C-alpha cells in the first residue's frame, strides 16, 4: 500500500495502521469505537480499491 494512503489512515485518532500485520487497528474498546471514523476508513479503502475484510473489535484486515 502506498505511503501516502498509510499516512492518511494514521490521521484518524481512533485507528492506527499496523505495517507488520497489514491491518488497521482500533485503539478504542468496542464501547468507545468511533463508528464515523471506521466508516470513513472503509470509504477511503473502497475509493482506492484496497481489498479488505472486517474483523472483531472494528479492525480491518488488508487482503492481498
């Protein structure tokens, strides 16, 4: 994934891109998850045609 997109993903306060796992980690608990940020990240990934799947705790796994 391009560094520019990774930088954009890391701008969200509730999420962090994990380069080792190729995963977007939710930094909050389920009760405190920022759903708007989650949906914005999903939209950003869709716009850039990045294959992904949703995991527990509102995390997103990038699929190769």
